[in-house]
C-alpha cells in the first residue's frame, strides 16, 4: 500500500481540526467523519487519520484537552507504527506517512512514564511555591538581618549605663 504524502497528511490534519466535512487530497476527496466522538478521515484501506481521544488518561490526551491539535495516522496494530502531527508539525511518520518536504519536528526522546510524571509533579510544585512566594508580603532583607542581630548599640549602652541597685 502507498504511504500518505506529507502534504496530504497536513491537509487531513487541518480538516480534522476544523469544521469541514470533506478534504481534497492528491489521492482524491475524502470525507471527514466522526467515529466514537472523534473526527477522522479514512485515507486508504489501511490508513486512517484520527484526532487525539481527549477522554483517555495519556499525556497526549491532556495536551489535547488543553487545546493542542493532535492527529494520529493509524496503520498497523501498534502505536509504534503510527504517525503523528501536533500543531501542524509532523513529529512521527510511523508506517503511514511518506518522507517528504513537510516540516518535521525532531524525534521525541522516549522517557519512562514514571519519570515524566515525577517531572510534571516537580514542575507543578515549583509553580505553587513561586505563586506562594509572590502572594506573601516580603520583608526587605535588611530588616530580617537587623531583627536577628544583637540590639542596637544605643539600647545596649543605655542598659549598661543604668546604675545597679
């Protein structure tokens, strides 16, 4: 089977993330349909372009919920074979997208899911700490230093000059 050209992949991606009902491709006009709540285009007998399922719990779904336009190009039984376009940039060609002159993003580094979760939690904690620091009134550093230091010399001199009875 033929692969999908980068130009056709980008046209399908744009159609999926708009309100059009049909997309004109070099391989012919294709209907944009809705299946299981997601917009998709059947490009060939074995390649389908489909928007990211926002009801999933993956990092991709989270990005889509936040407004990112993510399209998967499904071919084969495994997601390792799928192509992916995010925000109009081909990030992965998989077994569905042909090489070509469309802009491609650098390959994403794979990380263990736990590491990504810890990194996200650390970033969220840092953001919360920053927000707390911004919300709390800050004392100038000089006042903090004086409060921790010995009493001013005038008060110490007055205390020592007082007659003992």
